DNA sequence: TTGAAAGCGGTACCAT
DNA sequence: ATGGTACCGCTTTCAA
């Protein structure tokens, strides 16, 4: 393998000179520099990142922690992160611990510590927040996506869950629905809670007396399907459902169709996330709230770079627009976006 | 930061002793070992991966290169890779170059070289195969997924594209269809070619005289939609279409519905991949060929570990079973799987 | 402008 | 069984 020393020896110059030439730093006689660079090209020399980071104590590594890879949601965020990381000389360490599996979470944290990552971008969940002390010991920036645990610092990124959920409630009202329910999720997460609160707040404004049915389910279509069937049976008058996720929306639609309801004539449905599986439905492309996934990834990594460079950064809340498709009726009456 | 030396000094033992204790290697007096381990725990010492890999010349890093992150397909493969990597002390470097963008591809390769990864798992495409010389210089194992370029060595992983496509053709025949077309893709990839060949072979067996229409499209629903509309208009007698991907299947279904055809009564459709967006269709969950994504990821990483340990490994072709759902008629008549 | 050399945090060999 | 030490490849200070 070619090293700095090899090149230095073969050219009769010092190691330092080669280092400067390779990195474009320091002062060097122009022709020395040129000579070295030619040799570098010729030998195909590539600097050793481990050696470099050992002495600079910068790894140029960013740990990225996501709980789910089997759904396009995090993949699209990852794509955003990766593109700006790569353009700025950072490389991503991808970690995908099974959510709340203690072993997985601690293994992953240990990796992060050993690798001396320069920063961590993660979608936090309780199992990882429990390891906060460890992570904090690294003393590197942490950017939280979607969710937020104060133990992990105060740099975060999310969408306007409250406002967008409120928009969904208002939209359903504007389309003529008056019996509106919600399928929420039973996970410990403030984003779901914010969506719930926004939904309630929207209804409170328009129908102060109305108390909507809200059911909770696990975050998967199967689970929602069961819960939605229960909700629709126990509240046969429902003419609209807001889902805290697209999984919730799809599960609800499944249940509604089984019960012989027509979408959206009998029942309107709005989801959240704008997942591919919601957008690409052949017959019922879902009305939903769009989370700007790629943009969030891009912003997260830009924020990370600023943090690493000690620039001041602000946590950001993205707008999440309402997209009207085929699971809501009277779209022309809906003025809110 | 705590280092080996810190611990050694504070305990009055040698650095070597601490190294042995931490790694559980070498011979050490039991009580010395115990004493050291306690100190390690107390100080929260974590070894520095860069320093370690500098001297061992093993990085315990695996470069993973995927062309697309915005679709659950590669995410699910990644999840499989990550789980076995983590359990074996390896960490993944995630790379997502824009396919066939030269800059991206060379940046990514440079990263791989600098990081001295112990292995590379990738879904190869022409832009990356062009950098094969560089990658080969690393002299580390390369495992190719889905596609295969001989320039990148001979370790690969794929599904039985030919046989499964043949199954699809036979299944469509068994269900009673006699006018069967195909939507293929115009990308330079042998997997698509194998699917095409399998399809043709299946039909040749059953209807030697029949010459099926085969149209090519880009790999996205929009593109397929256009092409499928053209195909269905130019061949109004078609009663079945085999899609080289689920994108092809969905785009075709879209076109068929627009033309007023009933699925599956008027036209049967079988896709390939078993993507979430195909499986989770509310009204038309797609009959398709299932690629075992997680399993492929798991196997790829296991294969990588064997290769690193100089064990002999064999390239593997996974079975890809036919899954019958709602886009094929007379499923009960279809005996092939 | 350039060469020599210290040292980053480990591993592993060579003596003792 | 254990201590001393060379060295991995690179950056950077210091002196010339």
C-alpha cells in the first residue's frame, strides 16, 4: 500500500511536504507541490482515514440512527442526509437497532463511542434516550428528527404536527363532515400527541360541543384495521376519520370498505406522512399531510455541519401541507392547506 | 478522554496488560485482570476504533452501496445486512450515489478506499462498475446483490429471475389467459433480461406459435403508465400482462383502469418484487413474485463475514415464490408456485 | 521553504 | 506472568 512515506522517499522530499501537497495546505514550492501531486496520481495514493482521524481527533463520521428501515419514510430522510454528508466529506454510519431492544441500543451506542463519530443524527425513542448519558459523553452534536427527548439536547427537527392535524380537522369540517373520529397510536411519542392535540383543537374551534371518538392502535395496518373496525361499529354515524399516520388511514379504509362504506361518499379519511403506500394507491390515493422527508434529511445534515463548526443553529419546524386526493369528498370546498 | 495509558498509569500496570484485559486476550494474572476491568468500568473507558484499526489494519467497516433509498426495497435489504453486521462487530458505511452520476460514484469509491473498509456490499450499476479497478485495489471482498458485473468479482446474490418469470407466464396461462404481454425496463441490467427470457421461455413451452408484445419503459410508475397505455391500445386483445417490476405492474393497472378494463376479469397482471406499494393496495393487492429482501440482506452479510474469514462461499440464487392476490383471475386454477 | 521528529491510541513482539 | 517498546500512517510543531 502506498503511504505518505513511500511517496516522500521515492521523491526525496519530506513527509510533511507530501502531506501538505495532498491536503492543499501549508507553504510549499509550487514545483515541489506539482511533482508530488503527479506522483500521488501515478501511485494511486489514498490517505488513510484512520491514521488521519487519530491525529486530528476528527473522524468525519456521522452516526445515523433510525428505528425502521422497512418503510420508505426513513429511507427518504436518509437519502437527504447522505447527499449533503457526501458533498461535505462526511460518511454515514448506519445503525438500525430494534426499537427498545436494550442490547441493540447499547451495542449501537458503544459503536458510536468507539468510532468517535463527529455527530449523531437520530430519530429518538425511549430505548435510545435511556442511553443519553453515554451519548452525551461523546460531547458531539446530536440532531433529533421527528421526535424529541430533552435528555438528548435541544437540537431538533420536526413538522408542524399540531397545526397540520388541526388543518386536517378543519378540512374535514369544510367538506361537510360533522361526525369526525381519530385513530391515534399508542406509542410514547410527542409527535402523535401533538397530532392528537391539533385535531382536538381544530374541532373545538368549529364544533365546541362535539366530543370526537379517538381510538388508539399500534403502528401497523393490521393493528389499525382491528381497532378501526371496532370504532366504526361502535360509532356507526362517523362520516370522517383522521389518522395519526398513513398506516392509520389505510387500516381505517380497509375496515370501512369491509363494512360496506363508500369512500369518500360515506366516510372521508385523511392520513399523515404521505407515504408511498398512501400516495400510490390505485383506487384510493390518500388525502394526507405531507412530511417533506428529503428536505428534512438535508436540513438535518446541514444543521449538523453548522453545529460541528460551532455556528449557532436553530431547531426547525417544517410546514407539512395538506394534500387532497381521493379519500376526501368535496375537495373543492376545502380552502385550507 | 480515558486511554489505555491513563488506566495503566493509575493502576501501576503496563499498557499491554490493560490491552489484554480489555480484549480478553493474552495471559494475565486473574486478579490483575479483574482490577483492570473494574477500572475500565469505573472510568467508562472505550477503545478508539481508529487507533485499533491503524495497527491491526482491519477497519471492521463494511461499505454498503445502494442506488435507491426512496423505496422500501433496499431499506429492507439494509435492515437485514445491518442486523447481522451489528451482531458481529461490524459497522456499515452507507453510500447512496445518484445512479450513474460520475462524481457521486467516484466520491463514494474514494471514501471506501480512505476508510479502508473490510468489505463492500453493493447493488452494482454501470456507473459503479466503471470504477471497478479502484474498488479492486482495496483487495477486500465484494458481494453483489441483485445484479452482477463480472468486473466486480464473482460473489453475488440474486433471486431466480428466469424461473420466477417463467412461473408467472405459466400461471397466467393456467388461469386461462392466452394473450399475454410484458412490460420490461430499459435499464442495462441482467436481472431484467433474465425476467424477460424466463417469460418468453414459459410462453414458448405452452404456446410455441405465440409472439407476445413486449414493451420497455423506465423504472417508475409514470413512465410505465404511458408505455402501458400505448401497449394496451395497440394490442386491445391482451388479457394479461407480466410486469418486470411492481412499478411495471402498477403502471399497467393504472392504464388498464383508465381504458375501462376490469382487473382481473378483463386483464390479469403479475408484478415482480412484492414491494409494499404492491402488497398494500387496498383494492388491488398485486399478484407478484416475492423477493426475500431481509433474507437477502442477512445472507449477503453472512457471506461477507465468511469471505473476510477466508472461508469458501458460494454465490446464491434465492427462490422467489409467486404470490397470488387480487390482480389475477382463477387463482384456484393456478397450480404453479 | 524544507527536514526531522513528536505523538495520536492502540497492538503485539521481545525480553525479563 | 509482565514491562518496555517498536510501529501503524498521518498531522503539525520546531528548528534549520
